[in-house]
């Protein structure tokens, strides 16, 4: 495996196994899509690749996902080896690195890896990056204390294979932190009622899961704690009358409801799985 802290990486060679004999077409399509679609790029006002650009994406992400730093203690992994699958431009990985984790970010999109490296360089942080397919990681068995995959499994061609790879590269007793989209969620219902597309709805693969399906996917793990999260906050992505009605009426009304009553409907199913 070749990883680097500076410069760009050629796509890593896939390890042996079923992937080697299968068509690469689905993964080429996934790679092409995410090379063209940086997550949350629509809200950016600064030039791509500048410190201001990365800070803007960070602020937006943690405003939208206010639950995330409450559930994931980014400073809890000091000295541990942490792998992020689908790291994108490294927004979350920055927080793990600041907390003292030894981080490796992998992504199928070359452009994301290059931007992730630049994000770390601008912040004077240490971290390694590589272009790699999360379903066929060119990494040794049991090499990581933590594997983080937030919003990645639902966009891959074979989710079960990605979960198997996450399990394989984790040390015994290690933790996987994985998020997928909840099929029985308030956001999916609102997208149908208000006829508003979900983010990356046109990606080559996009799946939603019931909590039972997600638990079944995670059956290789010794124990799983699952928490439905991500409830309505005011949108900055959409405009017009629908956005006004959503922001002024729906968000306030929904968040008045007792959280235990609507917990099942969280858009994100967050799983903390122990090997």
C-alpha cells in the first residue's frame, strides 16, 4: 500500500479476492460521480481548496449534524490508529487528528484525496491519505483500533462486502462507527411530501436501511449499539416558499415533540459496533 501526507496518490491496487474477478464498471461509476460531486459543495462561497473553503464546509456540516460531536468524542482516540472510509475532503478526519489519533483517510475519489491532503497541510496536521476502494482495502488484517464510515456504506455497490472489510481491518476489541440512512425517517417522508430531492439522489448507488436490515448487515460484530439521529434543523441548501415553510413551521413544530416519541424517525442510523 502507498499512502502519503503530501501530493496526490495513484489508485491503490486492490487486494485479492472476489473483487479481482468482477467487473470494475460499478466502481468506476462511483469514482467518477464523487470526483465531480464534493459533499456540501453547493453551500460553499470560497474558492475550492482554500482554508476558508474547508472552514466553511466544517461550519456547515456541524451545524447540520449537531448531534455528531455529542455522540462521537473526536478527542477520545489519542494515540490510536483510526481509518476513515470515504473521508471526502477530510472534514471529520481533521477533528480526529486534532484529538491525537493516528489517521488514515481513504476514498475512491482522487479529487477528494487531493483536497483532504490540502486541508491537512493548511492546518499543519499529520495524516495519511490514499485512493482506495472500501470494498477491497489494500490494508492488513487487524491494523486499526477504530474504523469510521459516516455516510459511506449507503453509496457503495456492495454494502455487505464493505462491512466485511471494516470488520477485517479492525483489531479485536476495536470499534467501528458507521452511519447509514434510515428508510423510516422524517426526512425521507418530507422529501416525498414536498417533492424535494435528497442529497446525491442521482449517485450510482443510494440505499436506505431499516434498523433491522442495518443490524443484520452488522452481524459480524460482537456487539452493536444503534442510535437514530439527525432531526430537523433549518436548511441553507434549499430556497423559496418550500424552504420558508420548512424552516418557519416544520422545524419548530417537530422539535417541540418529545424526542423519545420520534427517536425512531432519525434520518441517520448511527452504529457503534465492537469486534
